[in-house]
C-alpha cells in the first residue's frame, strides 16, 4: 500500500531533505519518527531534494506499507515523535504506481525579501533583507527571460546529480505586498542551488551591476562562474508540488502556467 505525506519544515537545522551519511537531514528525522510509530524500518521518497537550510511548506513524500494504517495515525502519531520544526500536515492513501518524485509535474519555490534596513528577528529565519537601491522594475524585466526550456548550467551548484542541465520554467514573477517582495518560480524540475543562484544574479541586475539582457545570455549553457552569487538558503521555501490529473488529490491546484 502506498501512502502520500505532505510535510512542512524549517530547514535551518538540517543539511537539506535527503538523508546523508555525515549530517542530519529531514528525511532521516521523518523516517526515524515513522519507524518508531510503526515498529518497522521505513523508507520515504521526497518529491524534491531541498538544499541545506531551505524550508518547505508543501514537500510531498511517499512510503510503502505492507498493512493498512489509519491516516490520522500517520499524521498525529508521526508528529508526536517529530521535533517542532518538522510537521506532517496530511496523509493520503494512493493507488499503486504513485511515486512522489517521478509523478510530479512541477514544483513551486518562493524566495522572500523584506524591504528594511534592520530585519526583525521574527522575519529573519525565513526572509532576507532587500538591499537599498534595488530596482523592482529591473528585477521583473530580467525575470521575464526565465520562462521556457533553457540550459541552466550557469545557475547549478557543483555536486548535483543531474546529467542534463536543461529545465523548463513555467512561471517567473516578482510580487510585492507592502514591504515584502517575493520571487515566485514554478518549473518542471530544478538543479541543485538553481533558485538561489538565479536570485543572486537577479539582484545584481536590480543593483545595476548587470543589464537585464544578461539573464538570456546566461541561459545558453554558460559556466557557473559567469552568473551571480548564491543567495542565502533561509529565504527559500518549497511551496508546493504539482501533479497531473491522475495523481491529483481533490482540491489541489493544476500546474500554473502564468
């Protein structure tokens, strides 16, 4: 039997989602909590491998069990065994063949800034100060080059497991509400460090250090050294994972197109 979990976490204390031999990852913590609950070894598969320090509001994972287990028990029993910075938000029984990563159609990431000289300690765990002098119009003009299928080699950190650097971005937009400024990216998949490298490069455009046309040039397979710095992990959140109709739960959104 296949079970699907929706998981949220603050990534600050963890070396990313994926289990690692020499560092504590979110996957390991969830697996150990469920193993204690179910009294058996548990292996879960996440939809995306968030990097160290990156948060998630809508990570999706699946696991297989030989016997049926109550959905409420997976949620509440799992949460009583998890630290406060990780929570199972929902559990659902899925048809055979569901795979959290392989069946995913797209993922949405958001990077959050606050326009302020001094970032409140209530905001600092999940946001970054937007430096003075950043021009939002230039950020939007530069982001307009991202949608479509491109070679994102210039924005990929070393050490990723990808063989093909091409990815398709469906939505790239900047939103502002009061002092909060957010970059929203929806894509079919993302390379290691890709979103944070894009953010760091777009900020250079916003500062006037690059022209907006630079983004298009970088999407032609240029080396990582030609793009901008990697933005801090704490501003990035995996918001949602989207699935095609055959794997979509009632009430879930379709893949955004704009």
